[in-house]
C-alpha cells in the first residue's frame, strides 16, 4: 500500500510524468472508443454486462485524464502565482537599494 501511495505522489508531483501519463490514458481511451465502436461492437452488444464494463472502463480512463488535467492546470496556476510573488519581491527589493 505504501508503494502505491509513493508511486501516486511521484506521478502527481512531477509535471513531465503527469503529462506523459495523461497522454497514455487519453490514447488508451481513444483506442477503446475506436475498438468498441467498430470491430468489438457485435461481441460487446451480445453481452450486456461486458458492454457496461467495457464502456465504464473507458469512462473511468477519461475521467482520470480529466482529473489529472485539472490538477495540472491548478498546479500551473499556483506555480505562476508563486513566481509573480517572487518577481514582485525581487523588483521591490532592487528599488529599495537605490
């Protein structure tokens, strides 16, 4: 369990890893949509439980990608706000020295 928590923290905190995982998740969801609407359509519609499970997994992947993207947006905004504060403090400290 601790390993899973550490893995998730590493995934969430590192921007490049997070964006790479988002790319893979979106790619998998798109592949599932394509396969489920073309050549897997007949086998899926023959079994209602399999049909629901398949599309629930696709929706889950899409939701995970959406939540990661939202977190990425919020982290980017937080980082930009911190950088603005740092620059403002640096500019005002230069003006005080003059």
